[in-house]
């Protein structure tokens, strides 16, 4: 059990217990100006304080952690970041390691920006994004842990945010039309065939994330996070997003708990600038709690047993 002590409460109308007990581990990215590069932290079952993962890639910036379904492996992206930048600039690659950051293995060798890894349910493959140097084109790729080279499964023009369905049969993702800059949520088979739109009646939603039982999807529209049935019905508001002191809203990057009862996401801290924390909320939209209190930016959460 993981005890997370709540040190603030910002959501009116809900009860605010002093301690929230959660199962599993949450890995996330933390950037602070003092360190100067984004690092991966893990909140483990034995402690309530986030611990830095010891990645043996000196000088590298790391981001986009993704814990495998059984929690035994951690995929992440590594590259270089510009001075005082919380994100990787230029070329990056996909790596996998044990959750403590040891035994690091490189899975890709690209001259482009790699991101957004998503595990297959059996933990044998990863879907991920490859973006060109100009940033005006991105495609989805799949790579296995068997040593075979990765292969492309979509042709773009801007395909992002893959999420593998729990039954392993489909991958949901975001496709953006660069002419209109409008996005649509699509699904496809893992080999790239059978592409079809879903959630067509919901406009301007992004970040589709399958629930652990495959019955619902998380999406967000820049104002709130929603849970919705794959057919588009049963829309539930899970959490509203709050703005920082400049009126900016953070990309929440939501993720389900392994039991499907909770959702973790990030958002800017109200009244501050360049500060974001992780929050946890029930799948029914109740019980909002702050999980971390960051010295800078906490983002990219992932949750596993």
C-alpha cells in the first residue's frame, strides 16, 4: 500500500481525508531548474516520497515513462535538452530498463524525435511515435523486445498518442489534419490495418487512453478530462483543469490505475508559474487529491502494479 499525504485541497464540494491509500507505483517526469534536465521519478509502494530513477545515461534528459502492465519494465525516451528546457530537443530514442533504472537497453536508433511509448497488454511490444526533424510529420511504429528492428504502422501525416487496447487487438491514437489542425480519434489493428474513426461526435479531444478492462476511454479537450464509451456514449466528466497565474492550462496526460478505479494526471499549480503537480481522482470524478508537490514541473505519469 502507498500512503500519499495530502498537503493541499483545491476542489470544493468534496471530502478531504488526510491520507489517500493507493495500490501500485506511479512513475513520472520531474523537471526543476536546479537540476537542469528532466528526470524520471517513481513513487513506490514502500514510501510516500518520490525517488529519482537512476538511469545510467549520463547527461541525458529522459521523458515519457511507461511502466509495463506487470510493472517489471519501464520504457522511456532519452535525448538531450536545451539549457533551461523541460523537454528533449532534437534526436531521441526509446529505451527500456528495470523500474529502478538499471539494466538499460536501447530499442531504437533514429535521427528523429521519438516519443509516446505504449505497451501491448502482454508486455512484449511497444507502440511509439516517430516525428521528423521539422516537427510537421509523425507516424506510429511498433517494436518488440525480441531484438527485431521497429516497423512503421501508419503513414501520418500527424499520428500521435497511441494507446493499446487491453485485448491486444486494436490501438487507439490521435490523427491531426495539418491543413485544418483538427484532430480525430482513430483505432487500428497493431499491424496498421483496419483504421477507423471513433468518438466522431466529440470534437477537439485528444489523448485517448484505454481503461484496464477495455470498456472506456479517457480523453481531454483542454478544459477537462472525460471518460467515454468507445461508441461515444456514456460521457462522464472526470476532472476539470485549472489554470496557472498566466491563465495557461497544462496537457494533463491522464493514466488509469491498474484496477481502473483511479486516474492520475498533471496540471499547473494555481497561482504559480512553471509549476505543475500530479493529481489523482476517482474514475467517477470524485475524491480529487494532489499526489505530488513539485519543485518545478511534474508530468507524464504512468501507473502499474
